[in-house]
C-alpha cells in the first residue's frame, strides 16, 4: 500500500504563507508540522514531542507568523542555549523575510546596548535565553505585556536544568491570556506535570514516544579504557572522511580533544562555555562551510547545531543523562538523510549504557576494537560483574577479601603496661616505645579532655556571658 503524501494545503495556512513555502521549496510537511500546525493556528496550547531534526521550528514558526499578521501583539520564544537561539532566528527569517519580520535576539555574550536598540524597533518576535531576558526585565528595558504567544523550545532542558525558577519569574510578566507551546524530543513525566501548570488543556502531539531516536541513524559502541580513546578517535578520523561532530562531557576535555586532533593535522574547532559568543558562532559557521572538518563540543551544542549532512557523531564521553544521547545523535541523520553515531564507554559505564538502551528501546551494537588499541571487552553478563549490595551485608567486590564490619565480636580490653614492660623507656615518655607520644598523661587515671575542659569552662565566673 502506497503511503499517503501530505502537503501544506488544507492545514489552514494563509495563501501568502503557502506561496512563501513554495518559493522555499517546502512541499511536504514533516509529521510534527502536519499534526501541530492546525491546532496552533486555532490558538490551542500544544505540547509537541518529536525527534530532533524533524522540523519543530517551522511547526511553531508558521502559526506564529500567521497569528501575528491577524492580530497585534508579539511572540516570545525561550531557548536554553545561545546557539539554538541564533539558529531559530535564522530559520524564522528564512520564511519571515517575505513579510518584513522583525526579531530581537536576547542572549548572553552580546552587547546589551545593541539589544536595547533592537528592542526600540518594536520587534514582532523576541527570541531569548532566560538569563539575558531576566537582565532586561531587571533594567526595565523590555515589556512583556503584549505577548500573545509563548514558546518553550527544548522544553525538558528549559524546565529540568535549572531554568524553572527563571521561567516562573518571567511568566509573572507575561499575560495569562496567551497561547503556550512546548516542543522537545524528550518529555519525562515529571517535566510534563510541571509544564501543564503553565498551560490550559494542552493538545499533546506525539509523533514518536519520548526519547525515540531518529530512525535514519545507526548506532555503534566501543568499550575502551580512557587512555585509548584518542587513538581510537584518530582511527575513526582515518576511516570516515566526512564531517564529524565529537561530544565531550567537560569543557576542558573538549579543549584537549580539539588540540589533539589539530596536532594530527586535521582542522578542528571547539564549542563550550569558555568560548565567547563570537568564537562559538565562528566555529559553527566554519563547520557548516567546511573550514573545519571536526567540531568538538559539550552538551551546550547538543541542541543548537543544525548542520546538514554530518556524517558521524562521536560520543567521546557518554552524556550524564540518557536523554542527552537522543539530542546528541540527532545532529546527524537530519531532514531525511542517513547518519551514524559511535559512542565510547569505559567498562565502569555499563549502567549508563543500560540507561540509554532502555530510553531508545534498542540495544547498542558493540563493535570490536581495532588491532593495537588496548581495551577491556565487555562481559557477556554485565550484571554479574557489577558490585552487589545485599541488605544487612557489606558491599562485595569481586576478587577482594572483605572484612565484616558488622561483626559482633567484643573489642579487646585495654590493658595497662606492666612495670616490667616500662623498663628502659625514655624519661618523660609514655605509650610503649613510641618516641613521639605526648607525656601529658603519664601519671594518674586517663581523663576525658573534652569533659574536663568543659568542666573548667563551667567554673568560670563569666560563664553566663560566654
């Protein structure tokens, strides 16, 4: 049976917008666009869940443009990273240039004076990260009283990674009568309950279950020791000739990885929080245009890179959260293209691998390491190799004798030294033959210094005033 091919016709989109889509050669909507655009045009609150790279920006961008043309007001789009804010601004201008769309991008790392001048031009859409928007609200350089549509892109990160308090304060400046749309690739249940408190009877548009990886991406994993990761990466660089995106868990690790790649004679750039905004944008643009073959990034770029035809994504370090794996590998296999994702894991990270497999609901194929790279092959039964903790018993580690700390055996009683054993001691010393033990308690019964000190303290005349 031939699958049904949908078009933008019949979704309620205005003729001028349809004409602009034709000029941009957007003929077939993606599933998330086809299902969410009619509800968004009707003014309903939407919670959209789809894989990365499936066109979520246009899923809310087209309704925003049409609703702004029909009624006065502005739209506010909140995003977690600067790169993603710049990317969304480019996508909106791609279609909004036919309608003289004015936008203001409020992100950190840019001159706030320049942003204030942009706000004075009465933009139709404000694209902002929460921190910089809070700065403008504190300086009273912006008013959100005219917001008619609020959009949280990458909503799980916005609400789960420390942005929830800032969003709560921002919403105090936004009218309650508004349309709210949330889009993300992952939406854990606890985030859903938090998000629905900001919405009114939201329509849940779920193209794929939360955490579903892009279907055009193949997976592969190597179990390797940390020192062998760089030799393995260099082997992959020789095997794959296309563009490569490498993810590191830390910014210092990203800097070192990029330096090692450049030392091997390969053009590479890095993106992390220690880089300025101009440096990060220059690295991203150089990666898009082919100036840099490899881009090394932290998770700050896991949701802010929209580059077509990335051949390979390498997880040099596994992400801290399994959900970030979906966003990382979503940088390849975008817009119908195929892609490949390779992950490096140490033998101690088997539980992290299990968490990723549970989320994406498929096993990660384990590949054999190239010859000459030292590594530990994964066991056939991971669970048996992991530390086991049983109730009432100490932690058992394979191959190591354990001392039973829960033993009820009585302690050995204290026995004072006999006069015979004290012979030959240096004068003024005590405690056996130890030459450095203090002689403050050489005679008389043992005292509890803490108790005696407190007793002397209580005998002070000024006890009540101490």
